[in-house]
C-alpha cells in the first residue's frame, strides 16, 4: 500500500461520516484540531478529518519531500525548474538580514538598497518634497500594472486603508479596456499626479498601452520635459524602461527570482509604501517574516501553512472538491479573493508534473470568494443546499478598526453561525419540529457536513496582514510540492496572448485573410463590419 492508496481508501470511509457525529463523539475535537500562531487562531475542526486523516496527510507531506523542498526554497535553490530560477520572495522580508546566496552571491545588499531607495522616495512624496514639473506637490498616485503588478498593491492598499495617508489619492489601472485609464485620468490633475509603471517584464501589452496613454495625456498638458517628474518605473528590465522614456534613476528594480504574483513585498509595493509609510511597510514585511519562520521551523502538526495546505488538497485530490471559497469577514480584505485567485490558480493550475509527466489527479482548485456578509445574500445558497463540495476559509478579525455600535458583534455572529450551520445542517425532524408543513420539509432540510476553516486574528495591522498573505503563499507552496507541480511558472497565459497578436492585426487591417475556424472568422468579420462600416 502506498500513501496514495491509503488516502484513497481512507477517503471512501470518510465519505460515510457526518461532522455532526464526529463532534458528538469527541468533546475534544476543537482542542485537537486547532492551532495558534502569534495573533492567529486556526480552527480546522470543522473539516472531514479524524486523527487518522491527519496522520495520513502528514505522512504524505513527509513522503513528498516537503521539508527538503521548503529548505531548497529558503536557500535559494533553483526550484522554478522550467525557468531555471530561484524563488526568493522570502528574501524580500528577511528581516534578520542573514545572507541568502544565489550562485554564491548574497542577494540581501541589493534588496536592502532598493528598500532604502523606496524609503527616501516614498517619504519625499508623502512629505511634499517630491514636486511635479510645475512645482506642486503630489496628490494623486496612479499605479499602472496588471496581474501581480497590480493585484498585490491594490489588495494591500485596501487591506491597510486604515493606515493610509489622507493627503494622497491612490488609483490602480490594470485593464487594457480604455475605460480604466480614461475614467482614472478624469480624476487626476496632471500637475499633481505621479504615475508608477509597474511591470516585471516591461513588455506586458496592457501595461504598456495604458502607460503610453497616460504619458501622452501628461505630455499634452505639461510637455515632454515633465515626464521625469511624473513617471517612475518598477521593473526588472532596465533597457525597456529606458526605451519607454523613463530615466533609470527613477526606476526601482527587482529581480527574476521574485515571481509576479509574489512581488508585493518588492518595489512593486512602492505605491503601498507611499500610502502607508515606510514604518508600516516594514511592519508588514516583519509579519511575513514571522510567518516564514513559523513555516520553516514548526513541526507539521503545528504548522499553519502545512495544515491548511494538507486539508485543502485532501478535498481537491481525495474527496473530489473542484472549488474552494475564501470568505473574509472584513471589509478591508474585500480584494483578497481576487488576489488569491492569481496566487493560487496561476501557481497550481497545472496538469504536468515537474518531471514533465502528465498528472492524473486534480491539482489547484477553482477559487472564489466575497467578503461576508455580502456573500451570504448571494452564493451561500449553493454552498448550503447545492450539490457541490466547497471547502471554505472564513477569515475574521475579533476587533474592528471601526468599532461602531453593534456592527462588529453582528459581523462576528454571522461568521461563527455560518460555519456552525454549514457543519451541522438541519435534519427533517428539526424542520418538522418547527411546525413546517410536510410538503415543505424537503426544501428546508440542510444536509450540513460542509467543511470550513476558521482563521481568527485580533485586528488588522500591517504585521498581521503580512503574516496572512505569507500564510497563503506557503499553503500554496505546500500543495504544489505534494502535487509535484512547478508552482512558479505560468505558461498557461501565453497562448491567448500570442493569438491576440494575430487577431489584433486582422481587426485593424481589412486586407488580411482570415484563416481561423468558422466561429473565430465570423466574430472577426462582425467586428470589422461594425467598426469600419
Ligand atoms: O498574466 C501573466 C503575468 O505574467 C503574471 O504572472 C504577471 O503578474 C502579470 O502577467 C504581469 O506581468 P508584468 O509584471 O511583467 O507586467
């Protein structure tokens, strides 16, 4: 018997159990299945697990070489094998500053240098020392980027909005749909606006198109010489930045060992640092560092990212779940599900092992979510009474940064009650006892047995936030290792980009012959007819 067949057999047995009965049989269930770290409490008792499940899953982690893989990442080994790169977002928050070597070269001095440069620049902007071409201070910052060069800082800016300066407005433009940039520019006075062009490669079509539009808008109002006071770049590609017309002195670098979706800790976080200030940004890095250390050193049965990773893959690979919901009961985390969609689905949405062998099991789940309680009035119906198995992460602060009347107790009551309702459900007898007419009883039954994790923390601070995001990064890493995929490439985004180049030419140039399938040909033809009648 391999660990895989053991888990398959165990999964068949677990499908016959109801969590209601597991709780009834063991008053210590919460005690056994929760873990704390810093300010966090992770209650994972409302899952389809027993002691045996957890023993088997930890055996899976050991036999999959998780400890070695983790070590390899932290030591700068080239674990992104298809791109032959180390994976060192952890170096960006290495707050004890120990050397981290890539090919014998310590990366920490460069990382610290960029952090210092960001510090000076963000202070200058915040304190009105960095002035625009006409001598005015900056009141609007526009980050232009997409994917990891947008979602990280945008999500973090919302999460830490409580700590943000009130003197500057922040905008994030990502979509190549002209509406995004046009509507944003309407809100910005050119002489008081700073554009941060964020792109790891500086070749991304959406970002460069938006950046060119912003540049033309600025030049039309303030002239060419104003560009150097109103545009800075964050990138790994100095030549492309120079070619765009941004002075490399106004460039903040990062490195190819930082993946796009893992880059909010790097200079990609420049807009965030301007927003919340250097000290808060460092607190966020500290929180992430603390989670890194926990991940690196805690035994698997006390290790939050390991436990969350194992439980997640238990559902995806062994119990047939296809999706997974992240439901933050914290308005500040309203962009977290969108951020995690990229982090998780771009990392583990793979069907080939690192070895090149095709995969015969399910890997990364379809992730979705909305903040509570909004989601309760929308898709929770399907979670409670639909036919799908959807594991959930509930996330909630025990204190609000905006304690107002009964708002927060109501919010907390809802998150706790949802987890309870999903777990226990409501039987036919219970429905009948409420006096429900017989004909309605089938519709009012809740099967229950819907699993969830509950992640509580005291209140949202930069440090807690840093730990939270690092927790998810490592959880996804754990799953990637066990699924044997490379979590750090994203070739799946290439084909659409490539075909779009051909289609763009055909939409713009009538004379091009169309050689696609009949559907694609007809769609292009329709667009041509309507756009150039
Ligand atoms: O969509 C693919 C992707 O490469 C993401 O991984 C990345 O975060 C995003 O595009 C933006 O890339 P860049 O920062 O190079 O503009």
